C-alpha cells in the first residue's frame, strides 16, 4: 500500500467524484440556496477557511517589510481569537511567530508570503506538541489507564474506543465500571463493551468505586488481560469529593496513564477543566472528543499550552472506530489545508484488504478494470469512513470541496446502478447503449442521465489512473480537477 500511495489517493478522489457526478442533486453550493452543507462540520473548518483566505492574500507578495508582517499577524490574531483559542495561548503563539517573521528569515526572502506560512505551520506544530506521545506501559501487568473528566464529556464511549484501538495493536484490554454515581453508568459501559467486543468488570452491589477498581485490576491479572481501562465517575463540575475519590484510585492502582477526556464542543470550558484536573490530580494526557463537531477548535489549540500535557487521541465521530492518534504535524497540516496523506494510508491499511487493493491497481495498469472492480473499490473506500473526512486528508481537496455537500446516499445510488447491470455489462461497459441504459436506470430507480454520467466518469477515471502507473507519487489533486463540473476533463 505504501508503494502505491499516489495511486491510492487518485482512486479515492476518482471514486468519490464519479459517484457525485451521477446526480445533479449530489452537488449543491452554498450560494445556490437549494441545500446547505452537512451539519457535521469539521471542528477546524471555519478556522481553516479563514487562514486559507489570509494565506491567499500574502502568498503573492514580492516583499514584506516589518510593518507588513505585523499587520498580517494582527489578522492571524483575530482569526485565532474568533476560533476560541485561549487569549494567552494566542498571544504566546503570535510572539513566537513574530520573533521569527520580522527577521532576515522573511524580509530578505524571495518568497516572503510562503515563509510566513511556513513559520505559522512550524509554530502550530510546536503549539500542538511536536510529536505523537504513545501510551506508556507498566512493568507489571495489567497496565492501568484511568479515564477521568466531567460528566457528559464522553468518558464511557471513549473508554470503549480506546480499548478497541488497543486490540488492533495486539493488546488484551478489559474495561472496569467504576462510575457508581450514575445509575445507568454500569449498563452503559457494558453496552459499549459488548459493541467493542471487550470484557467488562462490573459489580453492581458495590458502592465503593475504589474497591471496585482494585478488584477489577486483580480480575484482569487473573484472566491474563494486559490492560485495564478504568471508567471513573464524573461530575457536572469539579468538587472535592470527586477529586478525593480519584486520588485514592490513583494511589491504590498506580496507573501508567491518567487520561482526561475533554468535550471539544465546550471550548475554553474544556481547557479550564483540563487545567484543574492537571493541577489537582496530575494527568498524563488529554483525549479530545467530538473533533468532528461544529465547535470552533480553540480547545484543541489551547489545551497543551495551558496544561503542559499532550493531546494523545481524538474522537472524530460516534462510531467506536472513529478514534485517532493525535499527531501534531498531521493535525497542523489538516488545519492549514495541506492534507494528511500518512493518516489516509494508515486508515486504508487498517480497513482495506491490501492484497485486494493491489490486485485492483494491477488491473488498472493492464486496462482490465471493469465495473465489478469499481464496485469493490467503492465498498473498500466506504469502510474507511465518511468520504468528506477522507478528502480532507488529501492535499488540495479541502479547498476544492469548500462549497460542495457530500451526501452518503450517493454511494448507495451508485451501487444500485451497477447492480442493475448484467454481469456482461459490468465486465464490458462499452456495450451499454441506449436501450440498456434505459433498463438500468429503471431497475435502479435512477435517471438515464445518472447512468450516463457514471459510465462517462468511470471511463475517464480508468484512463487517468492508468496514466498514473503503479508507483508514481501524487501529493495533490490531479491536473484538470474540477468538482463543480467533472473531476477530470474528457479526452
């Protein structure tokens, strides 16, 4: 898969736009008034749009003097504060950028605008934490991970997500239900455990969460479980009783990690709560939930600087699989619209059969790729998650997609069209003429125009991907890419 990164990006893009092009209703701009964008906006969407507009203004400048740089940074300051970034964090960030930007590095540069962008990129990575900080393991098994946070932050679901993440990496985790404050908390964790296929230690007759935690550790050790994820109680606000309970669990279990689960939708409240837990309990990292939500993103940019502890993971959706390692460089790239190819390939490796993907790539090169193969490719990409999220990982795609809504129903419509064809038609698309197209449209519940678009886009995609070869690297959008019209111009 790694050797075919460029081709794989092309497959994602081509498949997506072949799907979208099958329906006029699938593409709607915000200006049209016919359809608004999906309510599940990325947390950094607005911040990204504003920074992109700012970058476009300064990119082409031939020279920048100190006053130009300072004026530009005032605009960045406004953008950050509007994104709900902590005021002190924004001030420190801009001071670091200014110290570098007003010197020789920018004012003497041939491309000063690009240099300012690079400095902002570098300092954003510094703000987010430089590198991913992997979980620590204890010498003695099981490794204990305490999940802490306020009520409603998503601790219980995140415990299941973390457990599923560890299973994928060859570990054998167990969940412990130590939130005995809420009557339904134990039931909720058991449900999460069932969905994640993880064992759960729960003792409903217990009223003491500390003793429950100790018993859970002993049970995990006895059953050969190498990791214990302790779901602790939360409160609507921080109080002494909560902290005393958590400190006692910490003393008895000596956890390798204490992870604060922060609700990304609460903005600076999440930052302040993380700081309080860090000061009173001592946390080793933060998991930010609801990164796919419509909050402004300031919490993600502020937490590490305010608390001094790293962001370790992020919840990017409701499903248990929608859980990511927090890589500062990759996140900075996404925020600035530079894409995140590494995460795209990693997600593909986790969800796509590599052997099958390579077979499809080989068939493309030999011009043997047919609509059955396209259907397989489509289903592979569906497994990787929402298409809008995949596009954000490809350099340049976010900007191209800015005013376009992606509706997941297009995937089903495309499948319906292909499945309404005979095996011979799927194998030899060129035999599909007028009467066949009418029959396929009727059988799939779509229009003849939809069938025509799919066939035209499929043929164009096949030609373009063959030109890519198998090993050439493509780091951005293909030449001629225009999502508002067609993904690629016809030859």
